[in-house]
C-alpha cells in the first residue's frame, strides 16, 4: 500500500535555536514562523525524528544537516519504493563525514548522505 499517496501528510518543521519541532502542512505561499522566537522554521522533511530538547549535540547535527540544504526524506512520492536516506545522528558521525569531505574534496552535502563516509553512495535510481 502506498504510504504517502493515501493522504496528505504534514511535513516536519524545526527551529534549531529553540530546539523544537512541529508537523504542519506545507504552504509555499507563507513562511512558517516559530511560536517561540518568531524566526522562520526550517523544513526538515517527512522522515525527521527530533532529538530530545536537552540533547544539544543532536541538535547541532540537525543544524549542520539542514544548513547543507538536506532534508530528512528519501521516500518516493507514494512512499513505497525507498527507505529514508541516511543522515548522521551524532557529532562523531558528522565529524567523520566532514573529514571525508575535506580529504576527498567533495561537498559536505554529498558525503552526509553516505552511511559509510569512505565509500561512495550507490547511484541506483531504484534506491
């Protein structure tokens, strides 16, 4: 059964400075403001799982991933053909990918999608 085709699912929006997340319907005409600080919320995608508010290290990793223009998504439009793409969850994983990007001369956004920082991502269109 198609996961995302059956209903209109909300996207995850986050405020990294306040360390909070919300699920809201996407509205390209309107910017989503944070209720705490009134800054614009960052769209984190459909497959985002927010770290606990007290986890400063986890939120710094989220800030780095979103700062590179990536979202926590990976499923196709219907949701049944792909698993969510890899994103680092800890500072150690982020540090390993930053080192690999510097060593290989690649953009950080490309290396952040790798489960293993030393191997290239499989470009299989079915994945």
